[in-house]
C-alpha cells in the first residue's frame, strides 16, 4: 500500500543505538547520533507538504491541520529524558535505551482547545500514519492518553528535537511527545487525534504495553525510577589507588531524591551526590572512588520523591551493574 507523499523507508521492527550502550551517554543533552531509534513496523518518510493532522471524535469543531497551521501556533520547548520501555514481548527485560533531549512543538492542549474538546472526553487517542506488520499483526500504531496527561503543559506535538527539525526516522515532520512517560506513548508520524470517553482498543494499548499486576494490568505510561552508570565503562582500565569517580544518570517521571552506589557487588551502598533536574530531564550523580586492585562489580540504585526504588532484577528498571578490572 502507498499513500500520497508517503513511503516506508525500512520495513519491520528496528532498533538502533550506540554500540557502547549507556557508556556512550557522556553529555547532559544527548546528540541525535547517540539517541536510540525504535520502530515496530518500519520508518515512514512523509513529504511535509502532504502531511496533515485530523482531530475528531468528542470535539465540537473537527479540524484538519497542516504543517503551516502548526508552525503558526505558539510553541514551547521542554527538556526531557526519552526512554524506550523495551520489548512489549519481554516487558521485564531491562534494555536501558535512554537519552535526554530538548523537544520543541505545539502543546497538544492548544490543538484540543482549538478543536473544542468536549467535557465528556476522558482519553485522547493518537495514531501513526505508517503501515506494516508487527508480531504477526497489521494494524495502526495507535496509543491513548488519559485526558489529564493529554492536557498537561508538557505534552507536545513536536516539530524539533535539540533545535533541529525531526528527521523521518525520528517521526517527522510531527510527532507526539509525552515527557515523563515511556517512549511507546510518543507516537511518531502522528496523523490523527481522536477524543473519546474510553481507552483505545487496538493491540498497542491492550495486548502490548500493559504490565501484569496482582490486580490485573497496568498501562506502560509513567516512567519508574531508574539509573545507569556511565563511567567507568567495562572497557576502561583503572589503576589501583588512583582516585577516580563513578558517575551516571538517574531519572523517572517523578523527581529522584537519592542515588546509592555499591563498589562491592551490592554488599554495601554509599550515597552519591545528586544534581538537579530541569523540566523532566535526567539527574547526574557521582561518587568519588579510590579503587583497590582486582575485579569489582559496581551497581547504582535510586529512589524517587515518594520512596519508589528499583528492583534488583526481572524488571525494566532493574538495577544496572558494571564489571570493572582494576590493575596494579
Ligand atoms: N508511529 C509510531 N510511533 C512510535 C513507535 C512506532 O513503532 N510507531 N514506537 C514507539 C516506541 S516503542 C518508542 S521507544 C519511541 C521511540 O522514539 P525514537 O525512535 O525517536 O527514539 O517511539 C514510539 N512511537
Ligand atoms: Mo519503545
């Protein structure tokens, strides 16, 4: 199938990211080249002149917006970590696909107000324009947001990332971004917005991206506390008795209040120094370390403002560890 001004440039599920994994994430703002890319059905290339966005459902003024319409609306910038929840087929495997970027675009709330959203709307559905197959299914990449999040000031129809227009692979010309929530919610190549009074019923909101809980399922929405050690990396050669530092990033939808580091495989923990966050960015942490010679397993774990932490294993936000060799 083809549609005017659109073609799939790579078909099927795809993940790209830096070969060194989290150890590549050396800067506060992640450059595009080090920021992971994910797609379920392939990358879509859209001619910006053909792109448009339909807003319908429980609205008083169903609307079609072109790129020039969005460009003429007020825009804002918002800094946020950007994290993939990992495979929906293996939701308890930690993948640590993460970065920190600045998005710029039109607040979704402005577009919903323009379309005169009804008081009866309790969910906002958004769909990507691409087509293809994932896990044997052929259906649109459709996601939903509860209305409170959809109307929050940080949710954007983004046109730019780190001061550059979105590339086709990044979901351009326009994508949704839902800061604080897992990447799966940030619909790329967005083409339609529907206001509804119930959750969307497609595979990407029901079969995939719902975690099992003791009482049922929970949508993969808000990002749980998580942290990674950037340095040292397993490839570094450290010298015994030479002062160094262990540092990394910690993040979550809620602000992180403490990070602890272990240099002995998790037997003992020390509090790290924790930096602030901006908007919903990650926080930097660090701990000075004078290593003894031998093999060390370094770990980090964080806690957020309401006391939620990280499991040691079997979770997408499981504790990160790094094996380090220290020589004489
Ligand atoms: N239309 C569409 N949007 C999508 C996806 C997709 O497959 N199709 N994948 C989602 C997932 S799982 C993630 S993690 C992010 C990845 O965004 P990025 O490639 O810009 O890092 O896009 C999300 N938005
Ligand atoms: Mo993802």
